[in-house]
């Protein structure tokens, strides 16, 4: 009798057949979501030309440098050769923080539109915020480039000048230029031209724009300002989301790259499903003076009587660094020409051109 009663009690509290439990759904949704984000980041990495993503610990300080080379004067036969100097100066640091993102999907929404649809639809909103965070850090750093190019009256001319400055900065190097422009400036250009644009990871980009390289378009960039560098100057770093105490503690599901860790768990206190994402990815230039900044438009008073823009050359005070790499000019036989000096020559005056 007692044995039968115990058997009945066990059956009363047994898990019903075919019930959907947390373990049945969370890993599947999390894996799908991790793969989607990871593939987007990997494709962006490919388009930017970044070959390797470097795993780093959270809290690592990423250092960005300026580089100067000073060649010593030549000496006469038999004299002691003077030392040339290569100097790498720290310009700024970026802290690789632990990117944490959390979102809740309510029971009401799940009941109304279904579990998969409710979770996936709201998870997409979270993807947008992750994209914004990654892009903002990247574009803020690009906009802080210290290399300069002469201004151009149009987007095409400004980009051509940036291209020219990149040729000087990376002379004798096999490099691939890449550019970054404001969506406002591109909109003006597209009004008169037929150009195909593509979208990736929230970026709009134009492959082989004007025949000088791919151009990324973004509304966060300042209108009237263009930037350019080479893909070889760009790097990527991330905090791994696979293995270790972090992944174990939060039961993270990650894609093959380990760039993204995701988990979904029910929250009984308010009847919702939590989506928790760890994604710490940073793209950055290794050398800030290897990012060339150009301007679109004419300087004040820069128009001649005939209606054409007039170039103004301003002497550089206390010149340092690589004159050619910064797009400076020098006065030769009464004409301003782009300098070929890779180091500052004592006593020579260098000029910055503006339109």
C-alpha cells in the first residue's frame, strides 16, 4: 500500500512527456545568435583587410603611436658616421573593456507572437547597439588622425589629395588604401553620379571608389572631412568569449571565432527571458599619423576673381615628423611642390596647403 502511494506521488511530480525545457531551446537560440554576430564581425574584418584578430584580456590598454625617423647628416671620408634615429611616440591608448549587453523578452510578448519570434526580433535591436558601440570607437579613432592632406574643392579632389598623401607616407611599401567619408558628402556626390553602394554590419561602403580604393560611409563622420589610411595600418583585438571562468560562470555559447558569447535564461521574478551577450571587439590603427585627414571646400577668402578656388600655403611652425607623409609642400624656384623629405631638414620651411 505504502509502495503504491510512493509510486503515485513520484508520478504526480514527474516531468510531463515532451515538455520544452530551458536546455532544449537556450543553446540553439544562443548559438544561432552568436553565429550571426560573429559572421558579421568576421565579414567586416575581411572588408577592412584585417588579417588577424588578437585575443587580449579585458582591461588591456591598446597603444597607438606616432612614428618619426631622423636621418643623420652624411660625413666625409674617414669621419665617424653619425647615428640616425627612429622614434616611436605613444599618442593615445584605448582600453579594451568587457562589453556586456543585457535584454529581457517578456512573457506577454512571447505569448502574443511566439517564443522564437519574440526573442529573435528583440535580439536584433541588441545587435544594433553592439554595432554602434564597435563603430563609434573605430570612427572616433580614425577621425583623430594626425596626418594631413591639402584641401579639395570637391569630394573627388579631397580624396585624391588624401590618396597622394598616402603615397608619400607609405612610399616603397606594398599597401592598400582605404577611405572614410561622411554620408552627407557622399549624398551630394551621388546626386550627380551613378555609384553602387553596399551595406555590411551597419556600414555603407563603395568598392574601388573613384578608382583609388574602397570608401566607407558613415553619418557619424564630420561633413566636409575625409580620412584615409591603408589596410595594413588597421588592427583588431577582442576578449575571448570561449573557455575560461567567464564562459563557464555564465554558461556562454560562442561561435567558432570566440568573438561573441551569448546565453539565454528564464527570469521567473518578472516572467521574462534574459539575453546576455559578451562582445568586446575593437578595430584601430596602429599608427595615428598613418591616418591622413583631408577637407572638402574652400578656405575663407579662397576664391579668385575669376571664380576659381585659390590655394593658400601656410608655413608650418616647429615642423616634426615625416613632412612627405603629412602632405607638406616646399617652395622650389618660386613654386610650391609636394616635398619628398621623409624627415625634417633643418632650416627648411614647409607649408600646408588649403583651398
